[in-house]
């Protein structure tokens, strides 16, 4: 990206994140949540779409309402970081006609024109209810856009985070599969919407320190965390501690020959 480097906003040392609902902007509830300790607000959600042949940022909450919330929080001395989610369940993946660097330039221009720009963005690309939906496969082009846009944003001082479902960043396996229609043979095999380490590629391929925060969605439907806690509830604390240790330690994923070489192990 041609963006000039500037000092990046820093996330709080201890993150307490609150999620808005789709397109929601509830001023009162958000201020109450911040007063109770929420210090990172995740606004939900926009898409990187094509409109009349041009790249566009579509969706998201009312920008005037977001600005109102931010101003009220500042007036109350409640320091908060504001991130904007990209994607979500049943949402399209980025239009592939433009590179990640180009998409960042589009996002930055759009963001800086808002009444209150966001401090950064969060990747939340997922699958869809329809098994024939294109977004049920996370393509090499999409992964490349995620990596390149994230690197360009981080270099420009914009916060970048990700919140993959647990199966999308799965430390229990070395397997990689771009399909988001995978199943667990031994745990609710009727649920056919799991990933298999697709976000691991983004972490491994991006330059070090690109991502300021990675939060794994343990509440994914019929996740491995869900299995552990339902089958062995007394062991839930030990499971979570062990899971955290494995995620921090890292693991090896075989991305095969279809993707560019990642910079290092996940």
C-alpha cells in the first residue's frame, strides 16, 4: 500500500469486547456496557462488494449513530476502541476483482470520510446456510485478499483482528481445506458447516505482528470446545487452559501446493 506509516492505536492490555448485532447501534446499551468494563466495541458488519463495476464498502451500522456513541463515551471518559467487522455468517466474501492492497485503499478512503472513523477492522468471513453458496468455499483469491489487505492496514497504523470459528483455526489437526462444509464424524455429523484451518493460512502467510488480536469462536455450533464441555463439564477449565497453551505454542498445517508458501508455522 502507498499509505504513510503512522502510530497505530493500541488495544487495551486486557481486552473486554462487546459485539453489536447486525447493523445495530444502541446508544444506551453500548454506554452501559462500556461503563461495566467493555473497552473494545465490535460494530457489525460490512462487505467488500462490487457495485456498478466499482469496489464498494456496503452495509454496517448508521455512521452518525456510531459517531454519537463515540462522542458520548469520550465525554464520560470511557476509553474504547472501535472496530468494524467484515463479513459474518451468510455474508458474501470480498469481490475478487481487486487486490487486498486496493481493497484497503477503498476501505481507508471510505473510513476516513465517516463522521467518526473506526480504529480498525476485523475479519469475520464465514459460510452460509445454503450449501450451494459461493461463500461456503474460502478461495485462494479470498485468502490472498485477507493477507494483503491486513498487511497494508497494519503498515498504515490501522488495527487488524480476526475472530475465526474454532474449526477455522483448529490446532488439533494439520489438515487444511478451503471448504466450509466439513463435518466431524464423531461429533454431530449432521452439522456440515465446519471449516478446516482456513484462517491458519492467513495467520501464517501475513507478516509478523499484522494482527493485533486473534479471538477463536469457541461458541461455533457443535465446536470441539462445545463437545469437551458437554461431555466432560468438570474438565472444562483444564480443557480451556490446555487449548490456550496449544494455540499460543502454534502447530504445523499442510497447506499443500495450491497456495503460496506461508512465511512460517502457524
